[in-house]
C-alpha cells in the first residue's frame, strides 16, 4: 500500500533568508496517527503548510497517496483536511453555511446528512444557525475541525488542535481523533503536550531548528521519556553498593544514590528498595525526583 | 477536472456577503448616484445648454452609471480577496483543490454581478428623472458586463497586491476616481480646449464612458472602434496580470 505522505529532500528558505526546513525526509503511513513535536519555531507549521499547499517549498517533493502535491495538486489536496494553528473564521457567516462552503470548495456535492453528522460529533449542532462570532474560542476551534472534515478527507492535519481547549474537551477531542483513525483517516498533529502524543499517537517525530531529528514508534520513545530517576542523598558516604541492592538500576555517586525507575514495575520495586535501604542501614537525608521531560529529550537530541 | 462547485461556492459566499450588507453594498451607491443626479442633472443641469442635442440630465446618465460601476467593481473585488487575507480565512481557498483561475473567476464574477446589479438599479432610478432612451440595448448590456468584469479583475489585482487597508484605497482614490471624473462622465471631451482634449485621449476611461454613452444615444466623443479596442485591450491586460500573479505566487503564498 502506498504511503499517505512521502516527503523527500524538502528545503524551505523564507523570503527574508530564514532557513526554516533543512533536507526533510519523512514518510507518514496510511492510517496512523503521527505526532510532530518540537519547540516553538522548529518548523512544524511550515512543514504542514508546505504539504497542504499554503507555503511554497524551495526544493524537494511531497506526494499524497502518490499524487505529487504540485503537479497533481487537485487530486492531492482533495484528500487533505487542514486545521491550521491560528483560528480564522468568517465572523458573520452562519456555522452551517461555512461548512457547506468548505465542502463546495473541495468539489463535493452538498450533503445535509453528512454535515449534520459532523456537527453533532463535534457538539456544534445546536449552534448551526448562529453566526460564528457568537461561538466561544473552543467552539471555534471545533468548528475549524468540522470544516476540515466536511469534505471527507483521507488525511487530517491538526496543527495544535488542543491549544486553549479545556481539559474535558481535550479528552473528548482525543476520542474523536481515535474514532477517525478507526474510520481509516490518517492523522498528523502537532502539539506541545507530551501527554497528548503519549495518549493517541502511533509514531512521533521530533523536529528542531528545521531538521527532523528523530522519528520513532511511540513505545520506543516513551521508554526514553519514562526515564524518571530518584536521587537519594545519603547521610553517610558509601563506596560500594550493598549486594542486596545490586539488582536495582542504581548508580552511586559519593553520598548520592541515583535510582532509575522502571516504569512498568515502579509500584512493586519502590517499597522493596526502601526496605532494602533499612536492611543495609542506609540513612537517607533527602529525596529528589527528576522526571525526564520532552524538554530533556530535546536538549539531549539537540546537543548531539 | 474543473472544480465548478468550488467556483460556485466562492461566488455564493461573496453574493451572500453582499446581501448581508445590503444597505452598504447596494443602497449606498444608489443614494450617492441619486444625489449626483439631483445636483448635476436636475438643479445645475437645467441651466446648462444641451450637449449634442441632449439635455444635460440625459447626457450624464451613462457617465454616472460608469462612475459607479468602476468604483464598485474595484472596491468589491479588492475587498473580496483582501478580507480573507486579512482575517486568515484565505488558508481554506489556498489549500482547496481549486485552481487560481477558478478562484479568480469566483471572486470576479461575484464582484461584477454586484456591479451590474447596482448599474441596473441606477438605470431604473434615473428613468424616474428623465425620459430614458437606449438605442443599442444589446451593446449597452455587453459594455456593462465587460467593463464590470474588467474593473473587477483590476480590483482583484489590487486586493492581492495590498497588504494594508490604506493600499486598498490608494489606487481607487489616486487613480480611478480622478480619471473617471476627468473621463467625460459629466461633460463632453469636445467641450475642453484642444490641448486638454489631446491629453484626455490618454485617459482610458474616456473610451469606456464614450462607448457606453454611444450605446444609449449613438453619440460619442471618440470613434466607437477605438473604444471597443481600448476596452478589449484593458481586459486583456488585466487577465495577463492576474495570470502572472498566480504564476509567481505573488504575496499570497510565503
Ligand atoms: N513568513 C515567514 N517569513 C519568515 N520567517 C518565517 C515565516 N513564517 C515562519 N517563519 C519562521 O520559520 C520558523 C518556523 O516557524 P513555524 O511556524 O513553522 O514553527 P512551529 O514549529 O510551527 O512553531 P510553534 O510551535 O510556535 O507553532 C520560525 O523561526 C519562524 O519565525
Ligand atoms: Mg506552529
């Protein structure tokens, strides 16, 4: 089966000379949820905008299910729904009309039934005859999603879909996204919430300063992320780890014991470890927990 | 494959914007034309002698309609494309499977339709003030349509080029309004001293007004052939500029 998106050697230099993307190569598989992570200004939106035809690339090719996004832009674009990062709506237009408008732009005949089903899914059906300016910020964002889905795309781009959305709603949006995936829609999203990527993505790509620095299965990347460590400061220095503690993932640094948590067995191991400390008369004066955040991974990867 | 539904979506969207703001988009040009008509046609006109055998009120009707549709076409079309750029909603059109040509047709057809509507309303209104006589209704309609389309194209170009509201107003204010006023809407070019008559020949709007007035009364400041030539070449220039703009993605895409 062909890839949903294939990006080869894409470079982007903005007109002011800023190099936004460097030699991007990336494949997005059909039917997966791909999360694109990276610090502010990394180039996430630039990449999405290039794929969707909003921004021109300088070199390279992008194909959407084997349709080149410039040479066969009509076929390519008709497969894509885009929710851009910034909310942009026609304030005075009615909710339902704006959805019909988008569907028409994508050359699809009007379908009241389908539009109704989308509006209901995104809890906007009661608002269908209201002007867009009367919606709340979160509703407007959902409306943008409804518009992107209005023409039944096979690939959905969500550029920070949950920015400014409350916790409950964010969770319901994840559910919606997962449902879409079950319908066979390929989803590419960007986010700054690692929890979000953790919950819903199949694969994660990290981009920094215009370069893709990592593309991995979520499970693999989470192992790295899961590297939480507990630092026990000891009352007395020890030179060597007592034998009974050797099976733990612990390293000794003078008066400090650094324990790397095995996320899977955390609940069993931790009480045992503390008991063993008592057995070996190790006196702990302070405990510090360090979480490996996405930030740490960035820093680690960017340093390389 | 032509994305006809996309084109119609843009057209309908723009037309619904027109009807939503009906006072601003239809009533205001009609009112301002009626004021012109009352002041120049009825009040002052009664003291002006006939031009080419026409009383002054009848003489200015075609010019007034031109004045309005030129202004309306440019402002409708430029606003129509500038506004989505300004609010950011343009992303939708740019990411849709719709060609630049189809986009242009949608916006330009809507702007031109509105102009033609306004022009027709003014024509009907004026018939309450004067006895209307249209010798060549077919050509009248044809000129009305072509000129509306041409200036809507011009407006579209301005709307794409503009990156602020001032620029949107700049060309209409500095070029189109003066040229229209000096283009023989309110007087015959023949009434000018010879030097200014010659200068006027470089004003493209003279030809439009002349042609349009010809379709009403068969009298014209310049030959009808040169008018048709001028109108056609103006249309072609606008079409070529639009094509070039899209080829080089000027100012719409980063
Ligand atoms: N039109 C433009 N002209 C010049 N530089 C630009 C333009 N648009 C974006 N940039 C620059 O390109 C870089 C990448 O921007 P981009 O919007 O892709 O970042 P991002 O990864 O989406 O960031 P964020 O998480 O903040 O949304 C930034 O440094 C930005 O300043
Ligand atoms: Mg962004």
